[in-house]
């Protein structure tokens, strides 16, 4: 390997969310941007380092952001200041871009997103778990997921279409847990991820957005007298 090629390899390993390998990756491109750059008018000190990484195992791309700012500081026992940074995988998408739901639901769903391309059984189980947490949060008290779905649907909280989507999630989750025949393939997993996402959107994200918009309209009407 010549020097030029060496410089294009990351110095530490990263997890590839496409294939699950944790490996050194090839840098296919990068961009640095921060408060020190000409053109930035931020008085708050920050820096973002974007790297497009290429997995040597599955040949797919990861977009990584390494972010640091003046608040991200630790003091060691000797009073030394250490700035730290945070790595976030922006692509493949593995987060839900909203805080409208409780943190445990967000965490459970994002755990499922992180393994969606890597392990279909693990993803099925995690989607089932996410659904169970959602239903409990919505006030389900019955024992067992089947009864919880029916309970929440009967209360009118979940419409028929999403009740059915919940049963699909349960079916694949149960099957993954018990090693049964019904195994999700990649395209099934895509759909199951979407179904749970629709449930989250319906129960948390859409009502929050509507409330925020309503508030905005009321404020404007008040100002206009
Ligand atoms: Zn890979």
C-alpha cells in the first residue's frame, strides 16, 4: 500500500450499518465546516467534519459526521481541559428525526433501525418490542401483546389499518423469537419498519405537529387582534 492509499483509510474502525462489519473504511470524500471558516457568522464555536466512507466488505457508503463545539468539554482530575467530539452516522438513516415521542420509544425504534440491514430476526424482535412499549405508553394494561393491541384499538386510539399493521409486527416478532417458519426477508423488514413508523407518526408526531401549528395560528390571531 503506498502512502497516498494509506492516507485514505480511516485511523479507527467504524460500524457499517449495511453489513454489520466493524472495520477500517476507505475515505471517499470529506468536508470540514465550522465557526472558524470564512463565511460562517456563528459566534458559537463549533466544527463539523463530514466523511463519506466506503466499506471494504460490502462496498456501500456511510456518511459520518464528527461534531464538536465549545460546550463539549471535560475536565480531568488535574483541571486539564479536554474537548471531545461525537460521531453520528447520518447515512444509512438510523434515527427518527423527532422528539415528539417518549425517549424509551425513540430508543427502542432506533435500535431496530440500526440492525434493519444486518439481522432481520433481531430487527423483527426489536420492532415487536417497540410496539409493546408504545401500547403500554398509550395505556394498555392487558397481559400479552395480542390483547394490548385489541385493547388500544377498541379504545379508538389505533385505527383499523394500524391495528392490522400491529398484528403483522407481532406475527413476525413472535416468529423470530421462537424460530418459527415465518421469516422476514429484506423487503418484509422494510415494510414492517414502515408500519411501526406509521404507528409512531400517527400516535405522536402528527398530533404534536398539529398542536404546534394550532398554537402558531392562535398567536398570530391574538397579535392581529
Ligand atoms: Zn459494509
